[in-house]
């Protein structure tokens, strides 16, 4: 995976983890990460939630080309030559 793609993947993966933990906190404690920034009406919270949603779309769209478990032969994607 090229450096740019790897960085984007790490960012989107991190945002998806934050989103998943947010759902867990909401279900268990009725508390959400967005409340740190003023709740759902705050611009910062909306930006975070939009980025989490866009991350989900990106990961869903690119997952199959990177995931070893999803490849029929179990192979990893080819590593770039500059590593």
C-alpha cells in the first residue's frame, strides 16, 4: 500500500474505531463522544460524525482490495517497491 493510501487507511480506520466506541458508550451509558464538543448541534460534533461516516464509506469501498481474509486465495496485496 502506498504511503498516501496507508495514511488515509490509518486515518479512516481510527475514525471508525472512534465511531464504534461511540456506539458502545451510547448503548451502555447513554453518553456519546460528541457531548465533549457540545452535543449533536455543535459544528465540531457534526464534522466528527461526518468524517466517521465518510470513513465507513471509504473503508467499505476499498476493503476488498486490501483485506487478506477477504481475498479468495488469502494473499495480501502486493507491497509497493519503495518499502
